[in-house]
């Protein structure tokens, strides 16, 4: 073997070793961001369920759904990795992968991973070669989406494509979904059956709020916490996930408000008393967070009073606990969770012959109530942490449930005024 051949062989061996080290490192959890156990207790992948099988491939090892974006690859992935691994150390190469991953929430990564599975199932069934799966051609993406026509909602199909696009970005592959894909996706809208259309979610109304106030035992610390969460979610237009936990083990101080979070009361000599509570994270602002304004409005369910009462009766809860945690009979405390909260609310509403609702209905109901009360649209958008164009999109959802919201206490003129104001807002920001 000549000197040049030995040098080439040595270089090739070094490349293979470096690539193997990179793949091994990519199989580990990201070095930055919240650990996955914050939401998921499962640390090992389960046996594949019926309907979730895919062909065995070293490019797609059996991992948890939220790890597929990072670990599942294609032949082009190696070329991309080698191109950046050649001049840079391993840690420098891993860092952008981790940063890109934490730009997407863990639950979203899990959903993207599930959609990635559907794409590879389609490719397996059609015997699509590995090097054709990424970058996927415009017509392959269109064929994949078209195969689900009439089987999934348009929003589901669009989310699948977002996940595929992110997978391409993460592995340095160009996104080729353009004209053909857009046309196929537009066609999906025309063939969505009624059974796939999501029903309009009725909002939480003042009637629901007053039924809760009357049905809760405000000498009970759990019920006091429920009222505080209810009032905050409704009047401050918050998402429940920004206030309470999915389970008692899910607390993450970087995402959830704690008893040590910034909380300031203000009582101007002429005006309405209010308090300001800082959220460390929201769905729209992410780590920038946002402030909740809790005003002492003329309503028994007002947020200012509800939060003050909660903090008073649950005063022994430690500073490092979740903000809406409550004292327990054994002298300890427990975090308020979304399942417990909704179950308690729905039990009271059922007893009052009202519709049982979901968590997002507070966000919708609070925004609509403020709008019907004449609160300026820009103020409601700020209260709900929306940007102008995002609020226009959200309004389309509110508009569809407005007939369900309007009761005898709301006149037709109020509803007409609201629609007129929104039309003006749309012209301003469209």
C-alpha cells in the first residue's frame, strides 16, 4: 500500500470513528433545556402498537417518539454531519442540534415524532428508497399527504408537514415541498368529512363562573385554589398549561409560576386595585414570559380577590412550590393539576345543569367576555399574550363560537358592535 493510500485509509477510518461518536452522542438527551422527565415518566420505548410498525432500519432505531427527530436520519444526514464535523470539535457540532431541538416544546417534539412515523410507514409501503426520503421531493410529499385525503383533518395534515419540515431542517436537508405539495394540501380541505371536523368548543361563560363561585367551598383550601386558577384563566385570558401542571411531578421552575415568582399589588388612590404576576413562560412568548394583570373588577369572581384569598389560606406552602399549590391535611402541600382542576369544575357544572368544558374554554371565554364588555381589542390581545396577526387568527375561532356565547344578558347590538370593531382591527393589521 502506497503512502497516499495509507493516508487515505487512515483519514477514512478517522471519519468513520468520528461519525460513530457523533451518532452515539446524538442518541443521548440534549445537554441543554428541560429534561424530558418533566412531563413524561416513560424513559424507555414501549413495544410498537398495532398500526405503528415500520421496517427495521439502522437509520431508525426504536426510540421514544420525542427522540425520533434527533435520532432518525437518512443517508444525506451523514454527509451533512461530516461536512460540519470535519473542521469542528464534536461538542461544537452537537450544540446547534440541541439549540434547534429546544426551540420546540417536548410535547410538540413527541407529536412531530409520531407524524414522522406515518411518513416512513408510507415510504415503506411504497418501497421508497432511503436516499429519497430526505430530502423528500415535492411530489413525494404531495403523494404522502394526498394518501390521507378524507382520513384526517386538514390541521392534522398540516401539522404532519410542519414536523417533516423541522426534521429536514435539523438534519441539514433542503425542504422541497412547494407547488405540488401546496396544491395537494389545498385539495385536502375539499374532502374533509364532517366526522373529521372538530366540534366548536363552547366557552366558559359568566354563568359558568358564577356557578363555580356558588358551588365551591371557600373554607376548603383546595376549592380556594380552584377559584384562583379559574379567575386567572378566565379574566386574564391564560392557558391552563401556563398556570397549573399536567401532573404533580411536572413542575419546572423555568416554565411554571412558583410562590417565589414576582407578584406585586397596586392600589391607586383613584382607580381599581390590581396585582401583577409574572409568568416565566407562555406558549407565544416562550422564555421571555409575560405579566398577568389581575384587576379587582366589579365581579365576585375577580382575579385580584381570588388570588389574595388563595395566598392567605395557603400561606404555609413553601416559596419553591407551584404558585397555585394548596395545603394538605397532613401539614404538607400539593400542586394543583389540570386533571383534578377540570374534574372538580365539571362536577360543579354538571350539578348546575351546565355544559362540561375543557381547559382551553377558559381562554376563549375570558377573551370573548372582555370583548363583549367593551374592552378595547388591543388590550384583550395584550391580556391574552397575542400578537396582532395571531389575534386575528384567534378571532376566527371566537367568531365561530360567538352564537354559543351570546345569552339573554348580551344584546344583539353588543354582538354587532363587537363584529364591527373586529372588522376595523382586521383592516388595520391585515
